[in-house]
C-alpha cells in the first residue's frame, strides 16, 4: 500500500474507520473476481486498486438516513486498573 494513495484517499473520505471498511469490502470484491473500476498497472495490489478508485471518485459510500457516520462507532471503554492475580507455579 502506497502512503501517497492513503493520504489522498483520506482527503476524499476523512473518517479513517469508514475508509478502512470501504477498502476492506472492495478488496474482498476484487479477490472474488470483480473487475477494477479504473485502469490498473501490472503488479498493483488489491488495496492500491481500492484506494485508487476512491481517489478517482469512482468508489464512494452512502450514509443511512438518520445515522451519522462519526457517531455510529461504539465508545472505547477503559477498564479499571486492576492487577491480574498470579498463581504460584
């Protein structure tokens, strides 16, 4: 995966979690045999193809009505600091 493609894709889709899920789903489709939406060069990986499609605005996403993409993720819960019990060997 090329970092320049990743930076360009983050401009199109600024939410990192959403970008990861879009790329993941598109890579799955490409592995199953779907054709790329852009011209690709030999040796280009599936992840690079998916990111290039996003940068070329050939691939996008829809937001479900009434759901905000940033608020749809579960909050991270910190567990209280408790030392694990160690048993003697």
